[in-house]
């Protein structure tokens, strides 16, 4: 299973988002020095997620929750994750 699929599945199960958009930007970073020697092919993502469960949380709390949910994917080679986490309507 690809890392992108794992990310989508975990976030869907944990947050029941009203919007979930994951863009793999790994190809834009393939030649960067920090990527030399890494086996992972899916390393850089841009995430937009809207979920009612974020209501009452600060931006930092929302990001920490996402990092907690995706701890294994981050350990498995996700090098960068740009996050936009909102409550529907924000």
C-alpha cells in the first residue's frame, strides 16, 4: 500500500473529514541534497483537511493531532508534510 493511500485511509478513519486533499509533491524534491540515499519514493506532501473534530483546537493542536495519527508514515520516510487543517466553513 502506498504512503499516500495509508495517509488518506488513516485520516479518513480518525477524523471523518468533510474535505481531504493530499498532493504528492515528491517529484519536485527528488534531486535535493536532503533526499540523497533515501529509499522512500513518497516523501513530500501537501495536505488540506477539514473536519468538525478540529473545532475548538488551535492550529498547533490540529497539526499535532495529524502528526500523531500519521506517526508511522513519518517514521517510514515522509520528509515533509505541509498541513492546512480547518473546521468546515473556516
